[in-house]
C-alpha cells in the first residue's frame, strides 16, 4: 500500500471514522431499532400468550371451520385471522406458536452456547492436547450429516417430547460457539495485561474470569442471536415435516403443513405462519446486526488500512537480513549524488513528456475534505528521472496515482492539468486512460508481493499484461515474459514464471513488477517507493537494475521516495513535497548541495552519513505534518520551521526562483528579501 | 500427499460407518417392533412371530448388526419390509433425482450470489447495494417450505406455468430448484459482495489496473477468482443445510429423491429403507465435502502449493 490512504486517515482518524459512522451506521441502526422493536413485540406475545391470545388455541369449533380473516368480505373480528380446518382460531394458534417456537429455539441456543462456551474456553486456555482433541471433534462433527440423523431419530422416537427437539437442535451448535470463543481466548491470552498477571502469579482461574471472559462476552450474544434465527427456521422445518413438536403444541411449521391441505380455498392458512416465521427471523437477524455494532469494535473500524510500520519483507536468499534504517541510508551517501546528477544532463524543458500544472486532489469525506495535493506543478523530460521526495502524507503518492488516474475512491482531481504527451489525462475517457496504462504509463508500487494477485501464477499475470498491449499468441507472450525477467536479473525465468508471488521474496516480486512494467516499453514509469519494503542490499541491486533499464530504453522515470539519499543518487531533478505542496524543486545536484528551503535542509540533515564521526546526533525535524483537512493559512511548514517569520504564518509563499531552474517556496527567498542574504 | 489422502479416505469411511451404525441402533432400540407395524392391529401372535422371523428382527441386536454390515460390504442393502423390494434399487433410483435437484440449486445459488454480490459491490451503500442486502436479509428469514408453497400457489395454481408437484420434465425442476437456491443464496450473496469490495481495495487490484487491464477483465477474472474461494468454502459448510433443504423441498414437491424416500420410510417404519436412504445420503454428503475441498485446493494455489 502506498501512502495515499494512510495519508488520508493519518490526517485525523477520529473525525473521519465518526463521519463513516453516522452515514453508514444510521441506516444500520434504524434497521437494528426496527428489528429489536419487532423482537420485543414478538417475544412479548410469546411470553404472555395465554393472556394475549383471544381464544384457546386448541378449542375446536367444527361449525365454523376455515373461516376467512377479517379483510375478507365474509370475515369477522371474532376470529380476526380466521379459523383452520378444525375451527381453531388462527390468531391464537400463531401467538402460541411464537411461544413454542421461541422457547424451543432459546432453550436449544442455551444448550449449544453453554457447551460451546465451556469447550472454547477450556480449549483456548489450556491449549495443547485438550485443544487439539476438542477442535478435532468439531471438525468431525462438521463433516457429519447431522441433520440426516436428526430426521431419522426424531422420525422414529415414540412419544416425542419438546425436550428431544431441544437436544437435537441445540447440541450440534456447540462447535460454532467453541471456535469463536477459543480464538478470542487465544487472542486475549497474548495480551499484555493477561501475561503480566500470569507473570505476577495470578491464578489461572482468576485470570480467566477477570480478563478473558469480558472479551469473550462481546462475541457470544451476537452469535446467539443469529443462532436463534437459524433455530426458529429449523424448528419450523422439523415441525412442518411432522418431526417436530407433538401435535398438541401449536407450531408454525405444523400449522403450515396443515394449512397446505386447504391451500386452494384458504391460502392464508399457509401464508400467515410463514409470514410469522419471516418476521421473527428478520427481527432476530436485524437485532443481531445491531448487537454486532454495539459489541464488536472490530466492525466499527473503518475500511481505511493504516500502515504504521513498514517492515522489510522476506530477505533475498543471498543477503544477510540485519539491516537497520541507518545502514540502509548509509548505503547511498549523498556525496555520490554530485557525480550521479552530473551523469545525465537534465532534459531541456521544451521536450517535456509530462507537464503537471497546478494539480489539486481532494478526498471528500463526510463532514470534511482532505486536500491531499494543493497545486503541484512540474515537468518531466523524455528520458529524464525525476525524484519526488517527502514524508508519508506529503501527497507524493497521491500525485503519482493521479497521473495514472488510479486514485482510490473518494479521491478525485479537483483542479489543474496533467498533460501527457499533449493530452490532458484529467479529461480523457476511462477507456482511453486504460489504453495508456501499462502501455505508455507504467507503475510499480511499494509492496511488490501485495501488488501481484496471490491466486494466479507469475506467468499468468505477466502474459495477461503483455497480451493486453498487443495481440500476441500465448507463446509469444511467454517469450517476452521470459526475456523481460531475464533483463531484470532473474537467472531462471522459467521457474519463476511457474511460481506464485507468495513463493518469492519481496525483492524477486519487485523484479517481476519491473519486468512487467518494462515489457511494454512504456514512455513513463512511475515507481512509488519501489524499494521501501526491501532490505538494503536488495534495494541497491534493484535500483541499479531499474536505472540501467530505464536508461537503455530512454524511459522517463518518476521515482517517489521518502529517502532523499536515494533521490540524490538516482534522480536528475528533484521535487521536495510537503503537505501537498512543492517546497523546493531543481536539478538534483544543486538542490542537494545548496538546499534553500528549510525543510529540504532538515531532510538532508536527518540523513546519516558515513563520514560523520560516531556519536554525532542526527537532527530530527520537530513537530508533525499539519492536518490535511484544515491546513492553516500561510506556509504549511511554518509551525516546524526554525526560521519562521511573521509573514510565514499568514501568506503561503510562491515558488521563488533561487537559481536557474531552481525554486523554493519560502519567504526567505522572496524577491523582497533576497538582498537580506541567506539565513 | 498419499498419506493425507489415505487419512482423508479413512475419515470419510469412519463418518459413513458412524452414521449408519447410529441410525441402525436408534431404529432398533427406539422405534418399536416393526413386525407389529407391518401387520394390522389384532393380528395373532403366531403370525407376528413369523413376520419377525421373516424380517430378521427376532435375532439378537448385535447379530442383526453383524449380518447388516456383512450384507452391506457385499452391496446388499436388504429388502423393504413392506413390498419386499430390493432397497438398493429403490435408493439408487432416487439418488440421481436428489443430486440433480441439489446440484442445480447450488449452481443457481452461486450464480445468484456472483451476480447480486458483484452488483452490490459496484457501489457500496448505493441503492443497488441496499436492495441486494435487503434481498439477502429477506431470503435468510424465509423458510424453504413456505417459499415452496407460495411459489406453487402463485406459479402453478394461479398462473399455471409450472407443475405443482412431481418430477415430470425440465419444467418441473424450476420451482424446486428456485426454492432451494433462494434459501441457500443469502450468505453467499453477502460473502461475494464482501469479497468484491475487499478485492477492489487490494494493492494487486490497483496494480492490475495500472497494468492496463480493463474493468471487465478485472472483475470477471481477478475479483471473481478471489470471490469464488469463500463461496466454495461456504458451499461446503452449507452442505448440511442443503441436505435438510432438499428433504423439505422433496416433501413439498413430491420429488422422488432420497429425502422423500427417507420420510416415507420413516412413516412406515421400514428399517432397511431408512438405513439405505441414510447410508446413501451420508455417502453423498461425505463425498461432496471431499469434492469441495479438492475444488478449493485446485483454485487456491496458496493451499495447493503450500501443502506439497
């Protein structure tokens, strides 16, 4: 994941989440309120059935059979919902049916949940053999056609009682509870406070009740609710088949089965019990949804994923794996930048392949709008490498994604132009854009393994991409895939083509991504933190390979990174971004050797250098990025700037030229002040 | 691999044997004397004793069980108590009808789920999404037997489009299959929706888009394969539910399948027939479970490659 969305979220997670909560959960909550109201009504009818029901549900009146309900012209309010084939009052039987159905389901749920709760807690807490045995038993049960046995048993048992039904319905449910409870216990056991309690010698049983049960208690009611809904249907089904409650107990399923015989003259006798079941189960399920919202905090977390830590992926087989951030940076010492920058002359601006003009990108969220990119302009010449550097949340990845028109919803370009070879990418059709992607504009991303689908082989995905760019035979595409893997330094392309991304290291996957991107010989390659997730040796190898390929093909490269040392080594020109704006831009050599913006300077000072004696403290930049939803007037860096002046807090500086082709957005370089000299 | 397979086969055999054994003893212990049930009330004791001898129920229980297992191994499921028909023939005649019904229903349910789930995921929280979620909530609350009856009332009795009962031709499949498919679909719909929404947020989906793949290909190849995995898992988990649903649907539509066969045999206490039906249903259940696992391994390289 590039830093686009975390940038949005890092902005201010709490309000963003609250926004989601109101819009989305309002509908949910309304449903939950309706559901629980319905449930309370139905449960009330069930509990007070003997007093609420207008008639004795068993009282027959053979003189008044199959009486129609009140809405029929022949109906009467005496039997509001009519009578059945024995003249019994339908409404009363429905109410008593609710009582029986809910009682059976509730009792069955209790049996299943208590068994499961006990099994899950024991299994999760003691682990080892107990756990294995319990879970095995569960697996066997899931592979067991329980319903078949239930039907056979209930079908032949003489003198069936409600207890039989409760046991048969309830017992198989234990495994669902046991699994969920077990996983909760396992998770909770690893928590710090439970571990600390264990270290302090707290007795196991005390830990269990004190710390683990409250967490477990959050999940069980939701499952229990859903279980009741399921059990109501199962109970009615068995009763419908004549295997459920004995005939003397009114039951919705049995009513339906009886009503079916008079389906033609009295269709309501079949329809009403079904509606009762539907309303009940619907109410129960909606209530369960509502409970899940209240109890399970996991569901309340937004869909925004946060990448707090970026850990290196599996190391390349040929490298040692102990590389700290400091060594990584030291591998690319800034002083080499001078020769690197001098190697290729910056392209003349007249032949620009890409011109970005005053680009603005916003993420409208409920109640607030995050301005991720606020007026960014730069040019990229053919065959030129542009480095974009900045912290997470500076807008550099969002800029890159908007060039590919790949912004995640709800992000959108709200202003400016992206001129690629003369056409404005912000205005062309989706189709035209899809035709450019991959073929003329290729991208590689930060997390190579996640950037490949786990369920298709490397070969499939490469061929798919290659064939997209020209009508090729499968063999032809395979050959191109093979050659491009070879070109990125993969020694045995055939083996890799048959493998899956999860079988390869992060470095190998990034090579695959580069090979795929370069196979179409794009005019522009955007590399968004291509090596951030990799260890330092792999990083160096891959960047070198990338540079060679790009140079050989004459591809223009946008290289996005938070690591200014890498930019110094690899880019012809550099753009430094901060809070959605460019604060400094110019030829790499010049920006690195003579940084003019205080932020660039701070970035360079935070890079460890091998020539400094050990013990010299690196300068960290104090303060944090501003909240991109409410960036104050004035220079966004002002709160952190060591040279801040009054004007900085009120006026956002323009891009002031500081040298030929070198600009800095800093009031220190305002024409009014330049004569005052460098700070 | 071979060890795993052998283990799996042993487990399948164990489950089948356990089901049959439990059914056998429950029938013998709980169900009362079939000799009295077969004969009309008031039949003289001698005839009842004769009937017992004919049915073999005069033997000790364990002896009956051993005989039953021995015959089972030879593929002999005995003869029915009533008509003296070979149980095996009756069961084998009924099985394809149930498999056709259940198979078509699963396919239809998966189809409904993929279409509705993808439509819902297209604009999460949009009106289409809410409609689909509403369908899913309603379908989950709808009992199969009621839906079947309502469909019959409307499409058979009212409109006379499809036959109300019996398996008489392709048209007679429509209502039973729809009934079963709709009751299977709600969880599948929600799973597919969730999977499509999650996949759209995945890095590889965006990377595939960046590679120039069109929306149609992205959805019909990449998102669909990701969504098919949980669907297959769920279908495996719902096999029991499917079995129960098939029994009910067969009862409603008078469908000549295993479910109806077992229900009828239960009514007449026809032990061999019940046992035969339970046995075949258990085998089908276990085998289908296995097939679902195989399918999953085939589709998900993480499982397939990880295990070998």
